[in-house]
């Protein structure tokens, strides 16, 4: 896969076509798998890692992937690596190691991360709120891989993984969700505590170890042992349905009790985005959150959700610098980001 084709578009899963896409950005399913007879990736030497990469390339077509779409870590410079992290194709921990890579399907809705924490991390992402669809796609890829690769499995514990929390099904279901109303009503911490009590983890935009920006939260199951894959999907589906309902009620409360203040926040955010000459990544994400809320509440009609999602991707540091064809310091990035955003908001009226 050529980077030029990636940089000119956003992933298909960011097109707001799925259920509840005005609140839920995406649903993701990921399974961790390891090959019988090979040490875990962090214990494997260069030769063993290379063998696993070759194995993936040999069986990629049977799993529904084009072998030419395999991106090797060795081929990545810092900007390209950053760009793949921003697109949720690789993790920050996966960047600086040889003998690793990612196999990507056209549209970027399905991928296989090779030799990160585990030999395989099979991932599928879909637009909006549909964990079942994401899991079914991953399950299909997993079945095709299992026909040709012996995965490490214990009758007692299930699939064996490098991290104990992934033992069992090896399945992680996560939903990327926008919760500005719960934040503004100061109910977000209560939601996070409630989620923890039923076995969910709440993280930031890029998952583990990342901060919350733009009121975007990643909600996922904490463990995968002792439950079937379908049970995990059903449990997180039911939990997120409740969180969506809480967000909608909080939004109704805001418009009933603080309508002027909410509208003021939305319109001020649009005004800054229309006129700012300098915008940091964090500032843009937070201002765009208010615009997204305005669209949800029908306070605004433009820009549409697709345009906002596109800007979230294209204004990230790695994407911005790759499009410019050079490494930029933060000051230059902030100026260019503001230019891009102003152009997209030029027809937005307040």
C-alpha cells in the first residue's frame, strides 16, 4: 500500500454511516493470537520475527488481504510511523522495532498487526455503533488464519497471549464515543466509575496510556477470560447503549437548563475555528468537540460530521507533516493547521 493513497483520504470507518454515528465514531474488534512453537514477540530473536513476517505474507491472500499491502517497520520513517499511529493501524509501542509490520486491507477497516505484543493482532473497525459487525469480520479473518496456522491454545485457559489480560478469547471490543454532555454536566467521572464496576476500561483517543482529547473516550472490555466472544460483544453492546442514553439525557438537560451557555460555547468555538491563525492539536480537538455537539443538538447544520472526522485525521501532526513533505516544529504545524481549518469553515455561518 502506497502512503500517497493513504494520505489523500480518511479511513472508511470514519465515514459517519453507522448507527448512532453522531455520538459513536467507531466500533472496533481485535483478537490477539500467537503461533505454536514460537516465543512471544518480545522474547523472539530477529530470525524468528522474520519467519513470522514471511508466514503472514505467505497466507495473506487466504485471509483476504493483498500481500503487497504489508507495511514493514523497516520502511517507515518517523513521519510515516506517526501517521499510521494516528490512523489506529499501529501502536506507539510498535514503531521502533524491526521484524514487524502491519497488513492493511483497502479502506483500512481490517488489518493484521504483526509482532507487536503478540504475533498477530487481527483488527476490524466499522463506522458508528456496531460491535457485532466488527467482531464478525475479525472472527471471519481469524477462522481463515486458523486453517493454515496453529495458534497457541490451552484447553484450560484458551488462547495464550503475552499479556495475561488477553488470555482466553483474546478478544478486545472497543467503542470510540463522544461524550461532551456528560463532561459538561460533571457526570463523566460517575460514568467512568460505573463502567469500571462492570468490567469495562475507559481510555483516551489512542487507547492505553493516552489522554482524553475532544471529549472522545475509548470504552472496552477489561478481560477476555471466562466468557465467550459473543458474551463479550453482548455485554459491551448493552453497556454502551446505556452510556449513549446517558449522553442523550445529559444533552437534553443542558438545553433545558443552560441553553444560552451551551449555544454560546458552540458559536464561540466556530468563531475561533473560522478565524484562528494558530491552532494546536489539542485546541482543535476540543473546539471541534463543541462543533460536533452543536451538530448533534441541531444548533449547527454545517460542517457535517464527515468533514469534522476528516479534519481530526488530517490535522494530526504526522498527517500534517507528511502532506507538507517535511518535518515541522510545533509553531509551524499550528499555523498550517489553522490555515487548513479556516478553509473548511469558511462557509459555516454563526
